[in-house]
C-alpha cells in the first residue's frame, strides 16, 4: 500500500466493509443500510 498512488488508496477507502451486530435481524440490517 505504501507505494500505491493517492487515487488507488482513495478508491480502496470507498470499499470498507460494514459490520452489524449479529443480534440484528435481516430487516434491521436492511433498515440500517437504507438510512445511512
């Protein structure tokens, strides 16, 4: 990563995974995703 261009690093930052608590139902996860 240290040798990559600024553009490559910024593109990578757009793809961070999002984690939700395992207790949430599918519908709660969908609601979270749609409202952020």
